[in-house]
């Protein structure tokens, strides 16, 4: 499976990962959130085109079919986005929208129209400025104010999207840590992150993992995997096997 994921072109790979996830039962939406929140507009458009070519249906249509309620509203908005990708920010807007996010969270109106609009339309630079303003205004980060480990599908998806938009490297480091720690290994998550980030920011994610866990990522992977699968992952991590 890891080899198959790796040999696909990145847009095709993400289209396949999205399709596999959408067919699964349960309320996990990691792939949809990750491709929506960490890709630039052209990359996301290429994934949508690849999905359409491969499955003869639009990714937006599939997301809408397999989700419901506020989760559907958020994910369809995210996956349909074509964000501005520059570095310019509007500080006044950041302060205003940080306040709107705080009011929605304080009133537990997590599905508020403004929350979904802000997260799905603003540029990454603008969102990060908004999250910084939120911290300055409230004395804590927005992720700290969102309910943790919620059984509510929408809140869990919302929290995932905010974390992904706020700091993708920190988000992926946590996905790797959770895939390895505890009893058993979540091979789907481990494979997904290493394969999809290998040509992007895996080096920085490795450094962050080492810093936060006091153990190199390649050593953790070496301990938790075996055989050709282990060799494949270690090679993508930059090791000679």
C-alpha cells in the first residue's frame, strides 16, 4: 500500500486517499481536512480534477454525500476553496475576525456561519494573523478554547481544521506521534504522513518530532515497523537501508 501511494503523482495520490477515506464508516475526516488546509489553491484544484477524472464524480459531491449537518457545511466549503495564497494581511480584519471566532466559541456556536466562512475563505497568512490576534486578545490559543476529544463529529473536525491551518508541521507531528504511541501502530496514518510529506516538509516534521519526543522519528519507525514496509518508510525518511 505504501509503495502504491508513493508511485502515484501527488494529485492522484491525494484523490485516492480521499476516496478511500470517504468510503470508510466512522467520522474521521483527516485526509479531506489535510488536503483542504495544507495545499495551495492550484494543488487543491489539481486534486479535485484528478478525483473527477478517476471517479467520474466531483470531490465536493462525494464529500457532501458522505457527510451531514455542520460537518458537511465545513468540509464542502474547505474542499471547494480557492484561497488567495500571498503573504499580505489585513491587521484590522484579523482583529475583527478573531473577536468573531471568540464570540462563537464562547457562546458554543461552533457551527456559526462566520466560523465556517473565515476558515474556508481567508488566506493561510490572514488566518494565522487572526489566530495570533485571538491569542493576544484572549490570552490563550484558539485550539485551547475548542473542546478536546469531543465525541461530536463536527467539533472534532473543526478542531482538526484549525490545527492544520494554524501550524501544519505541528499538526503532522502529532498525527505521527499518535500513530506510533500506545498498543499497535496506525499504519494508515503513519504511511499517509510520511508518503505525502516526503517531498514537502518531512525534514522539518522529523526535527519537530525529535524535539518534542526526545527520540528521532526514524528510530521510532524502526521500532514499530518491520520488513519491506519498514525499509520503505525509513528510505522516505532519508535513511540508507
